[in-house]
C-alpha cells in the first residue's frame, strides 16, 4: 500500500495537517478526553520559564506510608510517596549488622599460636547477605565479638576475611592457606578479648575494609588463634557481629 492518502477538498470539515515538504501529516489533538476540549498538552523548550496554566499528563504514583514491594521482580510499578507527598528514595548506602556464630569442637584442647579456631564448615564461616545482591559491594566499618567462655586468659586471634569460599583447615590444626586462597582474602582483623564478667568481648573499630562479593552476596571468614588459649567448655560459641555499609 502506498504512503500518503490524497484528500480532495469539498464540502464538510477540514482535516488538520502539517505540510512538510509538500507532504501533509495529520495533526492529532492530545487532550483531556473531553469532547470539543480546547485543553492541549503543553510543549516547552528545555530551561523554559513557567508562564502558568500549562497542561500536561499526571505522573502517577501510589501513597505508601511505609515503602513496600509492589508486584513481582521485573514487573512495571509505581513511584511511592509518603503521606506528605514526598517520594520515597533509597539512600546510597544501607547500614546492616550480620551475626555469625563460630562453634568450637566438642573438646577443651589447648590452642597454640597460629592454630585454626573453630569447626570446619565448607568454604569457611559465612557472613550472609553482606552485600545487597550477588556481586555487590560494601564497607566493613567495625566488628563486635562475644565469646561465651569466661577464661582466665582470654582468647586473642585474627579474623581472616574472604570474598568467596576458601579451603579452611581443621579445628586446632596449624593455620595454612594456599596461594589461591590468599588471593581471595580482603583483610585480616586482629582482636583481643577482655573479661566482661560472664563472657569475653572485643570491639574493633575504624576498619574501613572495602569488599566486592564474588558469585554470591556473602563473605566468608576464618578465625586464627594468636595465643595459647585453653578452652573451658565443650562446643563453646564465638559470635562475630559484622557491621557493614552496603554500597551497591
């Protein structure tokens, strides 16, 4: 079918067109839908000043006094606004705390300097959802540690952090990581527990350890003893609370 339909002038209404190089393009009236309406959408230039009275299409949104997911992943959705009309916006970074428990073996075998501390989970202990999503990044700001044993000589150690799973050695075995695993390490955090009456505690601040997770949203870690520590309880638990600013 050929382009352009000729119209022979005659009786009846005119057809509104725009003549461009002798070709007529039909004008379309985009309005508020009211018959015979004279209200049209305003077309303004970039950086033009408002004269008042311009018309346009309302950008739809939904009032949500608390932001929430609307629909399933990948669905089209609406902007969300609070009760005052301000749009909900996600901050650049989310601050989260992730807690991981390190459970010792069911014995009271003495640790020596350089021994691996704790049982042997596959790939190391997991800091679940350290990032917002798989392959995401963040900054570890500080770590709070509690140990339910109240030993006369508190535990001293290092937390070795990794961006993905690594091969951890057995509990109470000499710490030794392969060259390949060493390349996965994002930092080491030394700590020394102090007596807190019923448990040992440590707060390590000003860390500023940046990371990007590999393959998941998780980080991994291991604990290495830095002193001759004598356990007092079977299967005792060291809790590591990692505080993270999630950037992406």
